[in-house]
């Protein structure tokens, strides 16, 4: 296949590009680098079959040659980033998704939408199955991301219904691993970087809120299983083992040997109190489930951040 990966130089996108190349697909990576980093794909640019194009996907997208699939991962994803770039986030989730759907339509290509567990908001149903419609504050600060992704899902389904576009929607739950930015602001990167620097780990609120963390290799394997399947989704891909932020902090402290302890900061507005994917659908329809436990995945991620900090 020849696959366009929008947002391909970001954390997840760069792993997707690599996985596609490794199985023999060609990749055209589109990115405007607002939160991504060229260094994430530096090892790919010399590989045959990989093309990197600097492009803001909010603008019309043209790709020469054949296109078999378009994967839309373009969007700020860390709360720190989307709160700093609210309009850009709404633009890429609306106009950007539309441009990429049009690209897929022109090429009669499959369209893959990277949505998020954030469409469930601060969920009242736990764990979250795909059938749950969510609990999102439509005018809160986080809505720029949550509603942009909900709009992206709605637009994807409209193209499927109106134009018969061959679509897939994945709802991604908190994913971590090498190639997250050191200053990314998400909890796993923050805790590891703080621990390695000998700073206290910043717990927002009392630390009782939960997340379920998926290692990047598991997540990307799930994406490709969905891309290759006939399932339109939406389908949850995430690791269902749930941790409080206090438990995560304890694990990072144990694995890094940090002596600096923790400090508390105010809880951000509308921060979801709990999050855990129901992955029955992914198990049954894709034969997918995660294999890497959090302890093991952190063990694979900490050396990456240690290297980044020493560089
Ligand atoms: P990231 O910030 O590392 O990557 C996003 C990439 O999109 C970056 O390279 C950025 O430069 C690019 N981008 C943003 N706006 C663009 C635009 N207008 N034109 C072209 N490129 C643009 O984030 P990530 O964690 O790799 O997330 C990738 C995708 O997965 C996002 O769509 C995100 O919403 C979704 N997602 C991620 C997670 C997670 O835990 N990592 C969870 C849920 C959903
Ligand atoms: N969080 C924290 N300390 C940090 C960064 C985040 O306690 O330094 C908390 C945050 O309030 C949230 C959870 O960790 O409850 C996950 O935050 P993240 O930004 O990683 O992802 P999201 O909120 O999008 O799930």
C-alpha cells in the first residue's frame, strides 16, 4: 500500500510510519511540525519508500501518485499543547479532517481517523464501551480538543454515508513510549523527566484520578489491525489496566530510584476523574489486545528520556 500519514512526525505518527515501512508499505508523511519533531523521522528519511512533506493539512492537500490509505493523526494531543493552541486544534480537527477526507475520496483510498477516549469526556459510564455517547463540557477549555475530535468522527461518518468513503475510526486511550517530547506535558513524560532530573513529581489534584496506559508498540499494532480489517469502528484501542496518578508516580519513583518525592498542583479544569477502555470489541473483531504491562513499558521508555536529557 501507499499510505499518507498526516501528523507522521509526531509521537504516534512516527511509530506508525516506521511500522508501515517495516511491513513493506510506502509512506508519505505530512506534517507542519507544530507539536511534532523532524528528529522523530530522521532515521526514516533515508529509507526507500518514505517521503516527508512539510504541510499544514488545514490547507488543501494534494499528493502525487497513487494513494491507498490516508491516516489522520494530525492534531495537538497533549492538553498542554491544545490549551495553548485552541484555534489551531479546532481548525485541524475540522478543516484538516475535511481536507484529508477529500484526499482519500479523490484517490478512492481508505481513510483512518485517529480519534480519542476524550470523546467520552469525564465519563459517567465505566469502563467506557464504544456505545457510550460521552460526557463532554462543550464550552470548557478542553472542548477545543474533545469537540474537534467528535466533529472529526461525525464528518468521517458523513463521508462514509454520503460518498461511500471506506472509513475507520480508532478511539485511542492514553499512550506512552519513546519519542514523546521531553516538554510534552503529559503525565508519563512529565513524571519520568522530573524523576530523572531529581525534581518532585507533580501530581495534579489529589492523584486519585485514573488513566489506563498503553505502550506505543501495542497501540500501533492495534491501528494496523484496524486499518487492515473491514471494521469501520469507532473502536477503542488502549490498555484496560487502570492506575491512579499516585500509583503511576510510585511506579516511576521505584523504577528510576528518584529520591525527590511528589508535590501537588491544582487539578486542571474538567480533568476526567476516571478512564478505562472496554476493549471487548477490539478483542473480538480485530483479535487484538495489549501485551506490554505498564512496568515493562516504562522500563522501555525511561532509557529514551535519559538519553534525551543527557543530549
Ligand atoms: P503529537 O503532538 O506528538 O503528534 C501530532 C502531530 O500532528 C505532530 O507531528 C504535529 O506537528 C502534527 N500536526 C498538528 N497539526 C497539524 C496540521 N495542521 N498539519 C499537519 N500536521 C499537524 O501527538 P500524538 O500523541 O502523536 O497524537 C497523534 C494523534 O493521536 C493525534 O491526533 C491525537 O489526538 C491522537 N491521540 C493520541 C493519544 C495519545 O495518548 N498519544 C490519545 C488519544 C488520541
Ligand atoms: N497529570 C498529573 N501531573 C502531571 C501531568 C498530568 O497529575 O504532571 C494528570 C492530569 O491531571 C490527568 C492525568 O495526569 O488527570 C493524565 O494527564 P495527561 O495530560 O497525560 O492526559 P489526559 O488528561 O489527556 O488523559
